[in-house]
């Protein structure tokens, strides 16, 4: 689950860095990158939106509380709740993005495809979160049960606010994954999805593969010994 969250963060940052930054001249700027700037308004918008998505939190104030005590989060998420660290990561992503666009050795067509994929995945993930978060609850009983059944993972650390917060995150993500799959299945059931084109494509590929294998076999039999 941790790696999935980090992957979602990467997808989100791929999407946000695709938008142009402000030009020099902005009075309220956070960082200047060559001839671009990221304004404080842009930074805070990226920061709070990303963390709301990643942590399933509604209010900026709740993000600020976690930023004041990052120990309540899993170690891999702590680095992104700290604003200075998030800014460094955002700058790095922006530099890589600009470098990729200017590098003539990189396929621009593939870059455009990656941007489309990143945008689609980021929007889909955000939408799923908004639709499911209110239907997911984690009870004290579930937290206690998880702690007892996985006590070896905590290496003797007693139940405290940090442990409880991490357990709730874990259980929430497990429930979210299950509900996401069910939501998608329901959406598919409501939609008209015709895969005949893809099926025909696969048949053609299999037929081509069979011909190629038969041709190689014939060549092997007729080759001089």
C-alpha cells in the first residue's frame, strides 16, 4: 500500500508539472526556476491537493496538523507532508519535465502519450477518492484487531497516537482498494463496452504468430545439412 501511495504521488506530480508556471515578475513567488516561477498560490494548491488525495483528508487545517507532527504518518509519506521537502520534489519534477520536453533524443510522441496517461490516472484517482471517502470508516475495534494480529510489525511499540494513525491509514487503504474495484465493476456494468476490435486484433496477432512459426519450421527442415 505504501508503494501504491508513492506511485499515485508520482502520477499527480507528472500531471501538475505539465501546466506552465508563472513568468518572472510575480511578487508572491515561492521559487524561481530559470525563466519560470512557481507562485505561493500555485505551491499551496499543489501541496494541499496532493496531500488531500494521498491521505484522504478534506481540510487544509488537517494537513497542517500532520505537518506539525509528521511522526503520525508512515515514514515514506512524512517527506511529502513537510512543505520544504515537497517544494524540493516539485522543483525536481519541474526540471525533469522541462528537460524531457527539450531533449530531441526523446520521442515527443511518447511524451505526449505519457502526459495523457498521467492526466487520466490523476483525474480518475481523485474522482474515486471523492466518491468513496465518505463511505469508508475505520472503527476502534478494527484498529485494536489489526494491532493484535500484526503486533510483531510494531516491535514492542505500545499503542499510541502515531501507531493508531498508521493503522487507520493502512485499514483505510485496504477498504478503499476493495471499494474502488467494486465501483469500477459497477461502472462497467452500467456502460456499453465493446471489445470486438481488440479481439479481432488479438486473433490477427495469433494468426501471424502461427504463420511465422510455421515458416521458421519449414526453413529449418529445408536447410542444407
